[in-house]
C-alpha cells in the first residue's frame, strides 16, 4: 500500500484576525491543527511567516519544510493542554545542565569548555540569580535549591507559544541555561548552538566526521534555529 500524501489544493495562503490572534487561511478556509483545532497564533508576524510556509508548497506538501507550522501545532495541540507539566519538565533541566559537567581532559577540550561555558554560567548567576556548580565527569551533582528555583521562575510564566519553541531550544542542547540565553538574545543563535556541540566538535576533529552523525547534527541545528526564529516572530507581535 502506498503512503498517503496531501497535495496543494489552494491558490492563496493568507492570514485573518481571530480571537486570540491570527488564523491561517487557504483560499479563505481556516487551517486546522492535526487535532482539528483552529491554527490561530498570537501576532501577525508569526502568522504571516506560517502562511508563507504554506504558500511555498508546490505539488505534494512536505511537512519538513514547514517548521513554524509544526511548532505552532505543537503549542496548540500538545503544550496547551499540559502547560504546567511541560514547564516543569523544562525547568528540571536546571538540575543537570550540560554546562555544569566538564571533561577531565585533554587540556585543550577542558579549556574550550571553560572559555565557552563559563561566561554563560556567570550570566546565569549575575542576571538570572542562579549560580550553578560545576564538576568533572558525568556523575550527578545537586545544584543549590535557590538556583534551581530561580531558573524555574524564569520558565513557569511562559505561555504555550513560548514553551513550544523553548522546548526545542532546551531539549536539543540539554541545557536550560543555553535555552534561556537564546530567549534573551545573549549570543547569536549559531554561536549558542556551537557551544552546545563543543564535545562533539572536538571528537570530530580528533577522529574525523561521521557522515550519518553530521547529517543528524545538521537537522538538529536547523531545528534549533527554527525554534529561535519562531520565538522571535512571536515576540514581534
């Protein structure tokens, strides 16, 4: 049996004001999420970007070329019904943040981690009020409860259209601090992604690139960038 595919059936993709934001229209007909909820997003800038993804489709619809639509669907169908649980899941990354676990060698890798990660931990302490401990190795180290709580307070107020992209920013890197740094524009998004890949980049330099791993990393890098773009468009109003 051949796999079902959907082909473009509309002439024009546009947006229209709705209660709670802007909806996406295909020849005037409302787009719905996979769970059949209206695809309505806060802000015209985000809605226009999503409509542009639909307008760019030719022939068979390719969901892989529609990352903003995917994140919006996730915000509506998955995050909205369980916003508190998703926020708590992401806040928990502060208890075992990637940036807190360091290599014991070689010296150059140790230095790279320190140079890349220490400034972000200093930012977390100074700006977020969350000093975090570091350790060599991968054995879990408890973080100060006050710091964990300070990071949690940064996450819990986020609404579903913030949490959906934030989930990708945190889960793809394994770092709540990196995710928050992305939200705050602390560094260019490409630099933050590179900082999350210090260990992998080091290994590739020593042993050469693995083509399959490199392709997987490229997909993750694109998803990280897409999440940051979604959040920026959402803030643009």
